[in-house]
C-alpha cells in the first residue's frame, strides 16, 4: 500500500525503473520490503540492516551501514486487509482498495503509519559484518598473539635463532586464529566500547531533551520523517536517503515561535546517467512548530478542503477542485532553503 510519505519516492523510483530491497531484523527473523511491491513483509520494531538498489532488475549498489537504534514499523498487510467503509458514500471495501481513492465515489483517503521512533537497543551485527572490522580484529589478534608467543619462546628457550623466529610466527598465527574464533565478540566489545559510550551519552541527551521540552517524541519523529522525505525526494536525482545518526537537538523559543534544530548525519543516494552514488554529510533541519495544523492520524485520514469541502489528496499540495492551498498536515514543519 502506498503511504502519504512514500508518494514522492515511489514516483521517482518508478520513472527510473529502480527497486530498493530493504532488509530488517525483527526478533530473530530477517524480513524484507521492496519498493516495487514484490515483497512487503509486515515489520514491527524492525532494525534496518541492508539496502540493495536494483535498476531494471540488475543489482547496482548495496548499503549495510545504518543506525541500529532506529526502529521501524510497517503494517501494510495487517491494516490493508481490514474492511473499511467510505465516509462519503458508505461503500465497504478492503482498506488497500482505497489507495487511489474510494473505488465507488473516488473520495481521497490519505494513508500513513506513524509508529516509527528512536529506540535504545544496540546491535553490533552491522559493525561485526564489516570487512574493515574483521580485518582490524584479525590484525589486533595477531599482534597480541605475536607478543605472547615471542615472550614465551624467549623466556623458555636457551637460544633464540632463526628457527625460533619461525616458531614465533607459526605459533602466533595459530593462537591468533584461536583468539579470532573464540574472542570475536569480546574483541568487538573492547573495540566498540568507546562507540557504545558515545551512543549512550547521545541517548541520555535525547531522553533529557524530550523530558525537558514535553514534546511528543513519536509525533515529532514522524513529522520529521515526512518532511525529510519531501525535502530529499523533490531534489533532482535523489532516490533515497538514510539518517545515520542524530547528533543533536536544540530547542529555541522566543515567545513567538518554537523551533527545534535537529543536526543529523545523513547518507544521500543519487541516480544519474545509469549510476548510483552515495555521499554522507551533516545537515541541520529547523523544525517549526505550528499552532494550527491538520494532523495526520495513524491509519486512514479523510482531509477536507477548508474552502469547498472536497476531499484532498495530501500529496498534491492543494485542492484539485478549487485550487485552495492545503494547510500543513503536520504539527512540525521543515523550513529549509
């Protein structure tokens, strides 16, 4: 099922014949969602672990670096197969049949899910699977093994000749393999300790931020996600993006307006001349809080034009009947040049 926040990306991907396969860890299962609709598993509190980018069915690019604290929920099958009655004409169909409007009277219904938020769990899988991590872990184990074997042989041997040098390297290789196999996770915790400490500090800062401001965290993240999708997918050649880390949150209230400045590390994926490229940069997103807005609720929304009363397609930006501009559908909006 198409969601309000997916409309911009789906249009661009379809025009370029691109399919993005995203894999998630949910409990002990690995589930998948494809942008072409070929496979759309229901996801509850899933962690992104991999994205594969296909152009005309050919794999062009793969990404495996994601923030493992961000949890995603997509309930397209469960929600889409529920019966839904049109509030305009009374016709009853499955909810998924309302994606392009009521099958009978064509009343627009805007579908979205807001159960996405920042979690607190840690998954070392994405780091442990990196080739660079495996390489540096192997080097670290070999160096430790070399020192241990060198000290052992020099302290227990009466002489130290070329044969003993060979023994040092041979014993170190064997010992490093044993250490690599048995202490793989232990090495991970030792090496990743500073990273975990940093992430813990970031999590504490964020929890203090939400407590001090009193803002609804889930609503804010959903609004931010909605605004970022619109911001990036309306840029030329951008086909995808991922938040790799939320670096800071700063709230400014001067009595007239309330603004939260979100600084994040973002990976942007572009497609141009048959080539997929990525680049990472730090960006600041000023999110302004509105006093008047038409909030998108979880699930299905019937949004009426304030001028003529016609049903509005939220992805168009104005009433198709009288051309009245649509008030913002979010409590928080992004104002960024």
